């Protein structure tokens, strides 16, 4: 297999000698690790034995010369492991670590109905703490993946910042396990965002002509609604995640759940709102 670009992958089972294609093509590899112990990681992933296998796969990637990014999805069960996972990432030789919000789709939607999901208030406070820690204390870049309205400008645009880290929805196309083109992985649960199978429709026809892709390129961010319409960050954020917004609202322009809820709870930074909305 030839590999280039960015990969979000499960590395359990990754074996020595299978990583050359990633290395040759300087691929960016992101690996989910949701705990510093087997019990925590395997509870969230639902696969017994995957913690140790993931550590071994990570070591193989590092030995092959890559700097994989660790991705840590925050839930109540692992929220006390933020500092330990940063230390583990450094020790493993990871290139960076990214803290993800648990999105309310599929299994995440079930967790959001349980005690395992952190509240938006807890996530806003944790994000602020991690941003401060990231600015001062680690050898590797730390990214807390909350929307840019919640990121200090120094972390968005400064030398020590991680950039905007926004979704590249205008320049990507997902391919599902059955060979179907889709907006992204959301196609697995949302048939409206699947654009046809690769053996029946050409890539060029989908890429250039599918009305959903054309609408995304043409109308984001101008058609965003709700808090996203009032937000000064919409030009770089694009509403955070069009797929998530479609899943929640049934259209691509609905507001992102986290910012919508933060605004309702008076947690949204007023300085990131258009003056007439403050
Ligand atoms: S309100 Fe919308 S556009 Fe603004 S930061 Fe949040 S998700 Fe992005």
C-alpha cells in the first residue's frame, strides 16, 4: 500500500516492516489512545487487549521515524488522566497530542445521555486549563479541539499555537469501507451524505458535480445559522463540523452543538460575537 497525506487509524496489530509506506511518504498518522491504562482505553474502544496492542503499534511507528499524533477523547472516566496522558505521549515519542470532545453521534450520542459525557461548562473550564498548560509546560504540541471561539488568539495565530485546526471539509472526500464516496466518515450513519459507489460513478463526477459538495464549497460559512451566524470566527471555523451539524439538525447549516449550548448557558465568549449580538 502506498500512503500519503493524513491518516486517522487504529494501530493495534501494526507490525514491524509494515510502516515503510507511511515513512516514505511522510504521512501524518493520528492514533486514538483514550486512557493511560487498559481498563480506561478498552472501556471506550470496546475491544479487549487493544491497549497493549496500540502501545506496541505506536512504538513501531516511532521506530519507523514517524511522529504520530495521539488523540484522546474526553469523558468523565478519563478526565483525571489529562496530565498523565501528556506525560505518556512525551515518553512514547508522539509528535503531538489532541484532546477531542465527545461528539453526540452514534455511540457518542448514547454516552451523551449518560453520566459519562462531560458538561459543556466542564469542557469550557478544562479547555481553558489545558490551553494554559499547553502554552507553558510540554515538550510536544498540545491541541484542545474546542471551537476557535474558545481558543486564545495567541494559540490560534501565535508561534506556539497549533493553528486553527479546522476541518478541511471543502477539500476532502470520504471513501467508506464498501467503496462508496461520502462527505466523510459520517456517511456510515447518514445515507443522505453518501454520493455513490466508486465502481458506478467516477470520482471526477462526484468531486466536481455532486450538489452537496458544491453547496459546501459555495455556501459555507455564509448560510450558517444560530450562534455560528453571529460568530466572528465563522470564516476560519466553518461551523466546526458540517457532518455533525447535519446529523443533529438535518441540514448542513445548523449551529454546532457545543457553541449553541455554551451560548445558552452564557459561557460563549462575548468578544467572539458580532457587536449586535453581545
Ligand atoms: S459558533 Fe460556530 S463558527 Fe463560531 S466557533 Fe463555534 S462552531 Fe465555530
